[in-house]
C-alpha cells in the first residue's frame, strides 16, 4: 500500500480556488436595511489559491475567517459573487461532488454520541458510498477500508482504531478529524483553527502532519488560524482579513509586517526573524516598549 | 510500510523540520476488525430476532388464565382437536394480537426515539418532544366529546387521534421550517409550543366531557394495548415496516449528523433532505402509534440509550436493534401489566414510566449531558 491511495488523480492547470466579488451576510435580506454595511460578514473579497499551495487566513476576531471557510466549502451560500473550484462554479456543483474534492475540518468535535475512531474515519468515505437494495444501510467496501487505513497511518492514529473518540486527548481527536478529512481523498483541505486548544507538542505534531500530507499528497491546504507565527512558518502565502475584506495576500516575508499587523489588529506588534528559518516572527511589545511606541506613534 | 520520498519539491523555503522524519505507523489488525464489524451486525441482529421470538412465546404463556407448557405447545402447533379449544382461543384470538401490537408499538417508539436523538443531537430526546402525541391526544378527546368514539366500527377514536396528530405535524413543521430548512432548535421549540397549547385545549375538552367518555379518555391517555383491531394491527405494522426501510437508508447520514451538522454537510450529507425525511417518518409513525395505543412514555428514550451503551452509536446497528429492543420491552411490560393484578389490568404506560423514570434519573446523575440541541 502506498500513500498514492490518498492522491486524487485529476490534474488540471486551473487554480484550486478563484474568488471574485464575494459578499455574504447571515440572515434574510429583509432583516437588514439596504444601506446597513455593518451587516456584511464578507464584502467584495477577491483572491486566488493556486494548486498545491498552503494558504493561511489570519485576521482579528469577527473578521469573517470562519465564514469565508464555510462559504468555500459551500456550507453557506453567498449573496453575491462567484467561487470557482478548479474552474467549476461552486454554486452549480452538487454537495457530493464538492465533498469528493474539498474536505472541511471543523474546529473541534463535540458529540454526546460515542463512535470509535475507525467509525469516525470511515465517515470520510460517505461521499463514495454505495447504496442499493442489498446494501440498504450502506456498509463500506474493502477499498474504503484501505483508504481509511492509509489516512489513519498518515495522521498516526491507526493504533487508536478501536478507541472511542470521546476518550481521546484533544490532540488525538484533532488527528482523527484530520484522518477523516484525508479519507475523503480531497484535492483541497480546509481547516478551521486546527491548532486551537492544543499544547505546543500537539501543535507541532498537527503541523508536521499537515506538511507531510501537503508534500506527499500534493494537496492544496487552506487554513484559518489565530496563530500568526504558525501561519508564518508553515504557509506559502498568507491572506490577511479585516472586517470581511482582503487587506493583503502574499508570502509571509511580505505580509507579516508591523505596519500591516498594526493596521489590522489595532495594536503595536514587533516582528523579527525566526532563529531557525529566518521567517518573520511576531511578538507583542513588552510593557516599557509599549508605552514608548505609543508615545512615538502620537508624535 | 516504507515512506516514499516527497514526489515534488516543497514550495516552502528550507522547512524547519523535515516532515517525513515522522515515521508512518500502521495498525495491522484493521482488516480483520472491519470483517468483524459486518459479521457482528449479523450476529447481533440474529441474536435479537431470536430473543424477540423467545419473548413472544414467553408472553403468550402468561396472562389472567395461566396455561401449562403442554397447552401452549398444542395450541401453537394446532395439534388439539376441535375449534372450541380454550387455549387456542386465548392464545390466537386474545393474546397474540395484543403481543403483536406491543411489538409494533414498542418498536415504533424506540426506532423513532433513536432517529430523533441523532437528528436533534441530544441523546435524551424522545418521540413525544415533537408535540405529535399531544395533538393526537387532543384529537381523541375532541372525538369523544363529540360522540365520535364508536363510529366506523370502533375505529373512531384512533382515527380522531391520527387526524389530531396529523394536524400537529403540519403545525410543528410549519412553525419550525424557514426558507426550505428545518433548524433543529426551532423544531424542538415548535414541539414544546404545540405540546403546551394542545394540553391546554385538552384540559378544556375534558372539563366538559361526560363521566363515561372522560373515563375512556383517561384510560386511553395512560396507554393500553388492550384488544387491538385487525385494521389497527395492519396499519401500524405497515407504517413500521416502511419507516424501518426509510430510516435505515438514512442511517449512515444520521451517524454523520449526530457528530455535527457542518461536518456532515461538508461530507456530502444533504442535511435538509435527511432532516425532513426523518422528521416526517417519525412524526407519522408516532401519530399512528399514539392513535392505537395512547401515551406510552419512556420506551423511545430508554431503549436507544441502553442499546447505545451496549452496541455503540452506529445507527446502522442502533436503529434495528432499538426497534427489536423496544418491542421486547413493551411486550414484557404489557404481560406484566395484564398478569400481576389479574383479572384487572394496570395500564402499560404506568409500567414503562415506572421503569423509565428511575432509569432517566440514573442517567442524569451518572453521565454528563449537554441539554443544547
């Protein structure tokens, strides 16, 4: 068995995601007056994600990062604008065909229903299920198991196959969710805060797995993160969002800049180079410095 | 397993740690475990069907008139001479229809309970939360108040109840649905509202009933499986059969929905369609069951719970095992109801409530549940 079981075979030169004039708000049109601009969660976003790159989405709370991810996975529908997934209009694609191309990993798994890790990973095979009269309940086939096994090996949860998901640690749960996403054999992997609530060791683990998956399976990865340093280390490009709009998008070296971050987050930040990689690293100013910076900012 | 070299150059400039330095570990016992899963399904189902048959025979033997094993055997095998044999009449004309009704009603309550719990993502939900039962109860009460109880050859009461249930289904659905979707918190709230309004109207109706009709309403509300008619048996049985097929088809989708709606949708579950299907199937089945047997509580909550503890949450197994388990529980409870104070009877709803209440309390005290849909 090779990791090739998890590689999607379709190959096109088109960009993975092409977003044009995207606008979205929650609720019905009637609930907001036409001129109420604050109601828009996403307004007029435009950007492109190329095949095989890791793009990080950063921005302050409420800037619309999670909504953007939900829009791209067609969990919600935009009021205006277009999203193209490998050249195809997202709105015209069926839920099933999207779920064979895009895996969406929610923030955390919380459920009162106990499932085993294997059951959970096999759920990733739902887009490929085979029903019919003799398989009313939709049992998985041998291929499904092969893929699930490979996905579990990739995220290193194979030894947990028979454990109940609610008995796992946060890091292990996150890896199970990642395995489920990989079992979909997606071309695009979308992750909402994959490292939130994880300690340093588990953060590193998840990031390494993501990087391995990206390299070996040539997957396009789009991840929302609060952790700017993590995005800087692992992403090819970073999309900075503020109030539902793109502030800038580019390689970490260009985007992680004190001026940009101060404008977006509204506070002073320090940026220096990571001692190992030389990539930009962000820290909050110390107390003394904070005052000086604030004063010099006023002058 | 060997780690293949990365097929393409990484686009990251000088990654801090080579990702492939993390070794791939594989769990070898997986294939056999999967084979075991399918085999386990057949084994558990076979066992449950066997136990159900055993329970039917067991329940046939007990009742107001005690039968010996020999009498039971000869009546079951039709080996005694003469059609006027007492044992045969008792078993085939009195007990068997009633036991069958117990099986159908118990199975319906348990399978709808299991499906609804997944749908609203709350393991403590029960078929009655949808407000259908109180609609049916109101229908029955109004029917009796208007003197419709004995029309259509004694089917007047179930018919009125079914109509009442149907009206409340339309109401609950109408209140909860918005823009083609069926939000679950709204569904629960709509159920609560319809329940409350129907209860109030029913109290008003009972206050103007004559004592004889009032007695019938009260007995019916407590739940009874006494003397089911043939049309009622056939109607409930066929509703149950159709519901089982429709719900089993959605069982894997229910698994995904139970874990989270966003995730389920991203995995290709058409959640709007699944929610509508499961709601309508459950509502119609509950309406049918309530109209023939009255209010029999706790079966729909307790049984799926027990099955989940014993067999796990996979709805492909949970749904059919719950159905059989609910059937067994109600058959046995009804046998107790008609035996312990024979020749009088305890309403079977009392027995299920006496079993279910303490179980519910036990669950609340030993497990941590979130009460948010």
